[in-house]
C-alpha cells in the first residue's frame, strides 16, 4: 500500500481536471487533489489501484494509469459498465468526488530495472500497464529494451491511440499491435490474436521480464507462449482483477485461493498463483 499518514480507509477529496474520451464507453479522467497536497505525497506506484468513492452511490476499484514520474494529475481510464462508472461519466471538469488508496502491490520495479521488458496488454488491460510503460520511458536509462505488444478486438477499440502512435517516432521502444478482427479491411498491421505478435520480434527470455494484463483468455495463451519460449516463471508478472469491496484485505471479497487480490496483488508473479486453479 502507499504511504497512508492517517486512516487507510479515509476518502480524499479530488476534482476532475479534464476528461478525455478514448473509445466508445471508455474515458480518461485526470484528477487533482483538493486538500492542497501533491500527488508526490500520495505515494502511488505503477500497478496500484484506487477506490473511486461516490458518496451515496458506492465505490469501484480502478487502476492508476499514470506513473509517479508524472505528478500534474492522477489519471484513470474507465469503462462505463454500471452504477459507479455510469455516474462518473455524468461528471465533468470541476466535479468533486473522493478516492481511497493507493492500494495493492504494484509491479516489482527493483527486479525489472536493468532488464528487458516485454509488456503484453489486451483491451483495457493497457490501463494499468500504461503506468509501468510511462514510468520506464521516463526513466529510460534504468531499463534495457522495451517491447509493447497490444491487442484489441477491432481497429476502433485502440486505447491511448495517439500516445501509442507517437511510439513509432521513438527508437527506444518497439510497439507491436494486433486486432482480432478487421471486418472493414482497414487495418494495415497484424490481424489475429496478440500471441501472433511473438513471431514478429526476437525475444531473449533469460534477459527479459514479461508483464501481462488483459482479459483472462489472453493470459492462458500468452503464458503458454512465454513458457514455450523458455521464460522462467519468476520472470512473468501479471495484474489480476477480482470483485472487490474494501480494497484493504478486510472483507474477503477478492479472494484468489489463499490470497487477496487487493493486498497480495493485483500484481502477482506467476509463481505465486500457478497452483491456484481459479486464478486465471
Ligand atoms: C484491481 C482492479 C482494477 C480495475 N481497474 C479498472 C480500470 O482501470 N478501469 C475500469 O474501467 N475498470 C477497472 N476495474 C473494474 C471495475 O472496478 C468494475 O468494472 C466495477 O464494477 C465498475 O463499477 P460499477 O458500479 O460501474 O459497475 P457494477 O454495477 O458494479 O458492475 C458492472 C458489471 O461489471 C461486473 N464486475 C464488477 N466488478 C468486476 C471486476 N472486478 N471484474 C469483472 N467484472 C466486474 C459486475 O458483475 C457487473 O456485471 C478494476 C477492477 C479491479 C479489481
Ligand atoms: S476487497 Fe476486501 S479483502 Fe480484498
């Protein structure tokens, strides 16, 4: 968990600084603290999440999408799916809400530093991975080669489109992307599932950490691919999602076998969960 000087349950007042539409029903919210403190004091790490609290409505866990190297605002990318997210989408610039956190274990930065990174994201899974990706790009000298593989179901569903396109102007990140289907025949790149992208680049498993986030089906196939390539299980990390309530290890809603997704995760090393049947 982050640095909680006081009560870990305490919701902190924030306001919406900007909302940026992404794709249909997905929006990026830039948040500002209303209590005069800085996001540096918030102490978030890539891979952690917050609980978005709307008084009188409830709370929803949402990944932090921005890295601690960019402290102008805290960014969350939200899909409109139900009670809380519907209400959030009705709010605009200047609206007030509360957040709790930061919560959970993020990506193991100390282990990742000095190594090659292979980030594999599917759909909204890019939201938590983006915090690590931008962190690594902001501290580029601390990491070796960076490869991002991103798959979406169709060309209209690419999140952070312009940010991703800007990676083509850089020679210090390799960005490979795929769409599952291209019914209109407009996609000029790879059509097929994200694992097909492994054929398009050379990966050296012993020097690389793989980090995955996406829909459950993606993990199954990507894990198989990584193990076949010779990745050690210790070099594979993934961010998991479960239904949550408290977010701080008290209610048991988010149990994955004998682990809590909120406090033992949401980022897990494959070795921690490989024996838990329902984990993936
Ligand atoms: C650690 C973590 C990080 C998350 N990060 C993000 C994020 O960055 N952006 C984002 O849009 N969403 C994220 N989610 C999912 C988000 O918390 C849920 O979609 C949440 O239910 C939305 O609240 P709601 O009240 O709008 O929808 P609800 O009315 O609660 O539910 C809408 C539908 O989603 C289902 N649902 C609820 N929780 C989950 C879940 N965890 N996984 C799958 N289905 C669920 C419900 O059963 C229901 O069918 C994250 C969840 C977790 C646990
Ligand atoms: S959400 Fe309550 S224990 Fe994890």
